C-alpha cells in the first residue's frame, strides 16, 4: 500500500515538538487516528515503525514527541534525565501530550471524532494520563506501561475505554501497582481491561530489548499476542 509520512510540528509553552504522521494515501477521506506515545528514549525508530504498521491497517497514526524537536536519549542515564522531570510534573507532561493529540486532530486525514492513543513503557503512562485528563479520545492502550497515578486527576471520570497489555513479571509495574491501577480505573468509572502475560517482563514488544538484569526482554509470543489484542481493541472502539 502507498504509505505516506510527513513531520508535523506543533507548539506548547513556546517549545517546538515534532511528530511523525503516517497514513495510507490510497484511502479517501478522514479516517480513525491513533497517537503513539514514545518510550523514555524519545520518538525513534520503534514508535515510527508502529506508526507505519498502524497506517498499513488503515489508521492515521502519529508518533508523538514530548521531549522537544530533535531531543532524544542515547543511554539509560540520558533517558532517565529526560523522563524524570515529566514524571515529577505530570501537568506539564499532560499539556504536551494534549498538544500532540490536538495537532493530530487537526490533520486533514484525521477523523477527529474517532481517535485513540497508545504508548510503550513511559508512553504507556502517557496514554493513561490522556484518559485521566479527559482528552478527546475513544480509547487508550498501555503496552508494558508504567501505572503510577498522577497527583492532579483524583476524582476525574474516565470516558475513554482503557486496555493495558502487561508483562506479569515486569519489575517496573509490580502486582501492587496493577491492583492500584485497577482500583483507580474502577473508581473513575472506566471501561477498562488488563491482559497480563506470564513469564514476561518489561519492554516485551521491542525486539531490541535484551537486558534481563534491568528487567527488559523481548518476548515474541507476548509481542504477537499484544499486537493482536491491540488490533481487536482499536477495531472495537474506533470502528
């Protein structure tokens, strides 16, 4: 299929961000759109590859940017330095995320009434925060995401459907955080579900993940199963 891409720049608090938009040019008219929130390393090949795959499925897909145009980490230390300030200031993170979703909504290819957001690792936390703040999304999906609740959304209702695709042995989201998320989602009235993959740790969908000591390891089975679950969920919520 003729998959096309272009860079989309947008602004938040006088800072420029750059996302990658991907779509199938053979399809006419606006279509459902999916925002992709990146890992702690910043927007890169992994997220852009997922955008291309979603475009091949018929969606408009936009790999978001929450660090700023051209800003990426190249080591765990740099990644942590980029992520930590945004985890500490969730309102700032949420503002940047919402700016990206609004930029996606404004593209000619996008049907702004049928949008979703997905995210990987740190991006999973981002996707959940978009649901928590009531972003104009029908659905959000966290893939091996972080579940820490922010300090500014208590009492909010969650209208978006929520799916969490989770490695049960993920050291960055242990069982107690899963239970806390379940309580939070239920209290917010969310239509939520969680699929946990046994004997599976963090970053299971990333073929480059190979650090058992850190708790990150690719799982072909969990990658395949989670992609199928994601596809089914998007078809149900955006169809």
